[in-house]
């Protein structure tokens, strides 16, 4: 059994960590946090130059053609650094959707642009409150045009194109849903920036009015493609969450070692030690579940749906837990804008919702376990 | 990243599987499979008797204590081979329960500190199951703070004379030998005045009394020592070095891979899939699903954490600290699951009879037994301290009794 990343993959992780430590310091993240830039363009360019944006994109489409284990390794580092760039929208959602369902022409148009850092993509799925469900998709597609409103759309205001889930039927079945590819710079698209929990990752409302769109995948296949995309993104996001959880745990640990109260390091008090130990437990469970997800993702295993849901749940809980208690360990200082704790708290709670909330994934896990048990 | 055996591992697995298939007590398989949540139910057999028979067979086939050197009754197997063996042994591994303390703790301590004669005399018989060992560490006034123990050993000529009391001793009533830590010098700070011994549990002056536990069962014992004589040749390590010897014992305990930890999740999943609530099957209920999914994710997290440890062993590396979370997570989870399973049964959850309605009372039993999972082998709090100090590098507690001679440490709170 070799349930671990290879030496090459670990080397890639070190390389990504070093790169992000230089180019994505908390100070750089704050430029976006404070609203002075919609995302870190320099960093985005650098990620393209390092080959990170196209790491899992095949060489024939301008990527490095390395694979998804390599992408997992980079995702973890992106989470650790709290990177203020549209990485998950572009790489986990848009690129994965293209890889699964795109025509050769579509792939050739967008994938090389993604790898080169020249195109930002996103997935326009949600329409207000609610979790992923065919029922919640009201946006209509007819005769190659879209009409309707999507919100929130992660990175919608900075994206060049979107994969849009739209209704093409009214039978009440999953086959009512189709996916479309939309050039957001063309006509019929109105984008409005929305304020959100985590200003380092923007959210938008996009209104489509007689907007020209082309099918991505076959008509009526949208929901099945979307389910696969969400599962794959769940694993990749889990690695970001694991990276964030680890960093929050480290911050808490370091502060507990530095801070003196009652004449001793606060890390010597059991109340603080046990809080940090519990954070380590959460982070470890999340990491192990995510490794399993990575294996399933990279081998396209039949276990992927269940593995993705378990990784998603575990990593969401771990990041929320570690980010929350990191503030608690810091005491009052942790509640200041000046300290970085709240950036992880914001990211943890925003990420907990992005692909569907915790309760949605809990539902998914049970359904998938039942399916397996019945088989 | 893959779950495959290396060719050598696959060959080893094949050999083990064939041997088990030809030799395992298959008549017990159904009953052992049904024994869940750490409880072994055998209708017509005593676990010690059938356990000894299986252990003897394994010993004769060279499969007992297989990571031990051959000259002491083992197979000289690698750590990963031991894991593979455990995976293949499967439900029959439950029969090894009476020997786990001997194999996991007492044997390794004798191996590290015993004389060559002692090793050759005692270890093969431990491995074959002919002699069962227990561990005599905890005392009524020394649980988590085991270095505060009171049992005295005084030197008389070539012998030591022991007086005192141990507690929570699993299997003392059927054990032949015991690993004993005792105080040999009360005038120095507590960690410095301890010495390790082993003794024959049938020695005059040893009295074993079963403890009736909170769950109504009797698995632990108190052991009383009245002028028990132990020859100096049965001392392990130097006089006064008992604490560091005990750390070897405890480290071996923690090195064992918690592959057999029960989490209660499969049982709970099945229970919720069958239980009818007012609005339908429990597993269709939103609140039930939420809890069940969280537990399932924790349980798979533990499983794949152990896979990471196994991978390190497979590569010949020292496992990382991640394996230290197993008992902490599973102990709390068992208790939470048992509580919730009863909540779902409503008023009938109070009943403990072994009828169908209460699913043979398995969760009720679990509720009553689960507190011990959070205490035995290191309390949840001690485990958190260990993670905080050894994994995260946080400072140790301030120990007010560290430099105080043992006999000057207060013994009463008020």
C-alpha cells in the first residue's frame, strides 16, 4: 500500500509553498481584502508561469498534463496561503467541466487560455437560496439563448466565461437541465458585484438577457455532468480547506507558544492545549479523507462520489473548527482586523457554502452509502 | 498513490490467507462476526479457552507474535507483515483479546530489559498462549498520574518483598505472569523511586478480586499484594529506572496500529436503515442523516488515517503522529452514537432486554460500556495532552510535585 503522495509530488508541494510564501503573503492578500483590487493579478500571472493553472490540463490543450494528484498538492498550498485568486472557479469547476463534457473545439478555445492565465472561468449554478438541485434551476435556455439570473456566482465579476446550468425542459426530471458555455464579455450579460463573507474571493449576480450560449455536453445531460464536476471540485476544495485548517492550527499553536499570561505560556494551560489538540484531530481526519478523495479522483474510481462527499464534510468541518478556535486561542487580538485570523475564518465559512452547504453534502454521503450498501 | 500490495506483500498475504483458511476455527466465525462494538459473545465457549487454542495453533504454524524474533517465538516479520496478518486474521483476531497485553506491552518490555535466560524462558510461552500476562501499573491513587503509585517493593537479601494494591488489571484472574511497577525508594521525587519487575501471579500473597463495573460486567480486577516475594532476577532494568522502563511499555502500546477500533458507525447505519419513525425510516430523516453523515466521515477519516500509517510502515518509515487520534475519536463517537440510538427509540430506549425491538440491546450495552473507552489506556484528557505536547510541541504542564520527595507529596485534597 502506498497511500501517500510521491516524492515528486511532495517536491511540487514544497515548490508551490515557497512560491506562495513569496508572492502571496498576508499583506498581498489584504490588498484584495481591503477592496483595492478584485483579485491578485500578479499572483495569477505567476501561477500561470509556474504551470500551476494547467497542471491537470492535458498537454494537447496547453497544460502540463501532470494529473489530479499534482493539482491536489497545489490546492492545499492555495488554501494555506488563502490565495485571493479565482483558482477554484477556473481550475476545479470551469476547466473540469470542459474536460468532462467539452467538444474538441471548446477545449481548444478555453483550456489553453486557462493554462496561460489568460482566461478566468466560473460555474454559474445557484439562483438565490438553496443547494444544488435541478428544481432550483429556473434560468431558461431556448434556441441557443439564455434568460435568467444567477447568484451567487463566485468570481463572476472577473470571469471571462462561465459554465451555466440552465433549464431546457419541464418534465420534472434531471434531464431538464443542460449546461451552456457563455462568453461573459459578449452581449446579453449584466454583472453586478455582491458583498460577501470573504472579500478575498468576489461573488457576483449575473443577469442573462437573450444571451447567446452554446451547449456544453449533450442536451439533457447537464445534471449528470454537473454532479461529476461538483464531486471533483469537492475533493479539490477539500485540499484547500485542509491547507487552510493546517495554517489556522499553526497560527494558534504559534500564538500559544508566544503569548504569556499568568506568568506562563498560554500553551501550557490544558484548556488551550486541548483546544489545539482537538483542532489537530479534525485536521488529521480531514487530511486522511481528502487523500482518499484524491486517490478516487486521480483514478476515476467508482468510489469517487462517496469519497468526495466524505472529504467535503470532513474538510469543511475541520477548516471551520480550526479557523474558529484559532481566533479563540488569540483572544481579543484574534478579533482585530489587523490580525490575520479573521481572513481564515471568513474563507472557511465561505468555502463551507460554495459547492453546496454541509447539510447538502451530508445528504449526499448518506445517499451514496446506501447505494453502495444496496449494490 | 495506490492501495496495492508490493509483490512481496502480496506473496506474504497469500501465504497467510492460505494458512488461515486451512487452520482457523471456522465453527466460531458466525458468532465472532456478530460480536460487535467490542463485545465478544460466544454461546458455548470461554474466550480464554478458544483463544488459547487459536494462539497455540498460530504458534505452531509460526504466526504468533510474528513481529518478534524467531528465537523468542516470533517469525521475525516486518511491521507491515504484521498489519497484513491482522487484516487477514479478520474476525479470528477477536480471539487474541486475552493475549494482547502480553504481546503488545509485557513481551516487548521483557525483550528490552530481561536477561537472555528470561527471554528464552518466558517469551515463547507468552507467544504460544500457554502463559498469559497482565500489566500491573494503575493504582487506586495513581491512574493518569501513574508515577504517583504507592505499592512498595523492599529489598530483603536477594529478594524483593511487595506490599500494596493495583487496580483496573484486565485479565488478572486468568493470568500466569504480571508486569509490575513498584516504589523502591519513597525518599526521592516520584519518578525516580520506581522499579519494574515481573512476577508469577500464583505467588503466595497475591490476591485477585474482580471489580463489578458500572456496566454490570466484570472484566477488570483489583490485585492485592501482601508480603509477596519476587527474586531480584525478575527485575527489569536498574533499581530506580522503573519509570523509563514503563515508557518503553507504554510506547509499545501506542505503536500498535488501532486497526480494530470499533466506531459504532456500521451498526448505527444498519440500525437507522431499519428503524421506523412516525414519518418513515429513520435514515430518511434530515436530522438523522446529518448526524450519521458526520460520524461516517469521522469513521472513514480514522480508516484512512490508519492507511497512511500502514503506508509509512510499508515503506519502512516510522509512522507519523497521526495514528495517535484513533482512540480519542472512536471513544467519544461510540458514546455519542449509543446515546443517539436510544434517543431514536424513544421511551423504549430505556429497555435493555435482548429482544428485537432494542436490536439485542446492543446500543444500551454500548452506552453503559462506552465511558471505559474514554478512560482505559489513557484518558481522553491525557491523550489530548500527548497530542498537544508531542505532536504540536506545546509546553508540558507545570508539575508542582516534580522535585518533591515522594513521601512529602500531599495525598488528600481536603
